[in-house]
């Protein structure tokens, strides 16, 4: 008979919480407030992924250890776990880092295709606006949105899937179809033979890292926080000594500095340069402080003064350009986020 322990109960609670957040709206504000420091999400989608991901890791680990039901055959065929799951955690790290860097490469290729700077924000407008940048990537998220549309699943309007971006990043972005499940499975196996507290910490870090793989990339808060937790856990050996965490701490600090450096390097506080792709209707620029306009075959390059925040500028451009172009690139002003 299957025994339900406290980790099972925690897993069940998290999954139920994820379903409630997805299907209702009465908890949206509370969830966004609590999860914002970890996920920095503009909708509840990341929170749902986090709750369901962490909950399922805890429950499936318990089922595998119990060797019951349909897991019995799978368990008997698995190679023997290492005592601390380190070999699976190592594979998990390799898959995660591979995916992170592949996402950055896809972001760069997308901009090279249109001859714009790698350090720009891209917004796909058809059928709805979806943004992505090297410092906060949504290229792999678009695959999830695409698959949801193909299968015909209903997603509430307040959860943004990013499906419109897929037309610009396929087929390379489909890498996530292979690396995300593989990372989930190796992360699941790495929980084996860990104490309850370690399992919770590992499940927490693994789930944040998986969310970062899918939505945000290596420089996103879930990506960096999750990776910090995994690197720290991987570095710890018995007996524990504080210096074991020195290398992981240095790596994360370097990662944070690199992300900020890219933001500053790509920043332009004087103006926003917009490269509008395939404009097919006249663009209403009323309300923008336009510096110059240049037409080049299938694109229009517009410079406007950076006298508003990037967020406000993007939101206005979503409305101004919707249905009038395939997408646009925009330089950013890092100072507007401070």
C-alpha cells in the first residue's frame, strides 16, 4: 500500500495550487506579489509552471522510490542510482547550460537575419505581440505556445504563451522539445536518496531552472536563482565546508555582472531605433517624438526620442503597429528600468 508522506502532501498541494491559479483569477494578485521576486513574470504562466513542476518532481520521486504500479517496470530497468544522485545532477547541468546558450545563439541569428544589432528587443506582432531579447529570451517559450495551439488546449487569456514568435525562430527553437524533458527526468533522478530538506531545496532549484530554460533564459531571475541553487548543491560534499560554495558563488556573480554589462552595452539613452519589418500599412506616429524616418525595401527605420520608459514605449508600439507590420526591433534604454 502506498504511503503518503509530507513531501507527497506538499507536491499535491503545489499541483492543486497551480491548477487553481490557471483556471481562476481570484488569487492572481496574491500569487504575482509572492512569486514576483523569483519569477518576474507579467502573467501567472510562470507561477503555474513552477507550482506544477515542483509538485510533480516531489510526487514522482516518491512513486519511483516506492516501485509501485507502472513505475515498477521502469524502475527495474534503470541503472543503479549513485548514492547522492550527482551523476544525474551533472547531466542536468549540461542540458541546462546547452539550452541556455542555444537560446542566445538563436537570438543572435534572428537579428543577423535582419541586419540589426544583437542587443535589441524583438517583437513579433502576428497575431499578437510577443517580445524577446538576448537578456530575457522567449524563443523556447514560443514552442510551448505553438504546441498548445496545435493540440488545441484552452489557455486563459491572462496567460501569455508567446506563440506568435515561433514563425521567426523555427526550427531551431524545437531543441527545447528534447532538452526540457531530458532535464526534467535527470533532475527527477537526482533527488534519489536525498534527505527531505535537500529534496525540497533541489526540487525548488530544479524547477526554477526549468522555468528559466523555457521562459527568460540564463539571465532571467528564475534562470539565475535556479542555477545558483543547483551549482551550490552540486558543489557540496561531505563533510560540508563553506569554501565548497566559493566557486558556485563566483560563477553566479560573474553571470549577474555579464547580464548587467550586456544591458548597459546595448543601452541608448538618447533615442530608440525602431526597425519595422515588412510594414504593409501606414504607421501612425502621432504621440512619438520622431527624430528621423528611413525606408529600406522591406523595412522602415525610425528613431524616436527615449523620453519614456521602455515598457511604456513598447506597450504603445504594440497598439500603434498591430496589424501593420510583421514585427519590429527596438534598442533599449537601461536607465529607464532603474
